[in-house]
């Protein structure tokens, strides 16, 4: 059911978690190749491995190559999550985001990131730029949460509360 929606939906999509699992089970290349709207996938190394048929360890050994190849093969933007998230899009330069903090390795962080990408994609209409900017701002919000004393375990809510501060810091505000 999810795959029929993904294939038929003409608007940009951001696919994470169980959406990625559905793609893997149904043949991601066949489904994504038929889409007319842009697509951003946000896998962690385990999800990426399942999508492309390799182990998470193989993904980690060459994150750049795996992300770039997946973006080419699946005709989409791939944001491979991790300590240094890799953003790859067909025909674009590969980007690596180094903002963030180890305290962000918590459940719900990917949900916040997915929402940020989708929000930016709706405004900017460019999957690559939206994924890059969202990854950067997501990391900056996490860094701000640590500076604010959230400790070594930032909740998704605490991170989301700081997205506005991250945006203002980039735009030259306070």
C-alpha cells in the first residue's frame, strides 16, 4: 500500500523509517524510478544496507561511495544519517554535514530531521538544498541544546524547541 502511494504521489516526498523498509521489500529502484516528484531518503546505515543489499558495516566503510551510488541508482536525494551525515543527489556535489553532537543519538531525532527536510522542500523546491540545509540546522539545534544544558541525552522535543534559534543564528539574528 505504501509503495503504491510513493509511486503515484506527484509531489516531493521525504521517506524515512518504515517507508524505507517498505521500499526495500518492494524493490526501491522500480518504485522510485517511476516517480515524477523529487524524493529524499533519510536512512541510517542499517536501513541503507537493506536498501542496497549490503551490511551496515559495508555502508560505514565507504559512506560517501554508498550514498552517491544509491542516489544515482534510485534517482533521488539520499541523506545517510550518522555522525557526519552524507547528502548525495544525482548530478550534484556530495555534501557532508559535520554539525551536531553525540547527545543527538536518540530516538525521534530522525523524525525531527524528516520534518525539517519536508518543510524546507515545500519552500525551496530543491531536494538537495533542502536536505543539506535541514541537516545543518538539525545539527546546530542539537549543539544549542547541549550548550543550554540538556546533557548527554537530548530529546526530540528539546531539539525541535531549538530549531528556531538555529535558523536565526544562520540568518544573522541572535
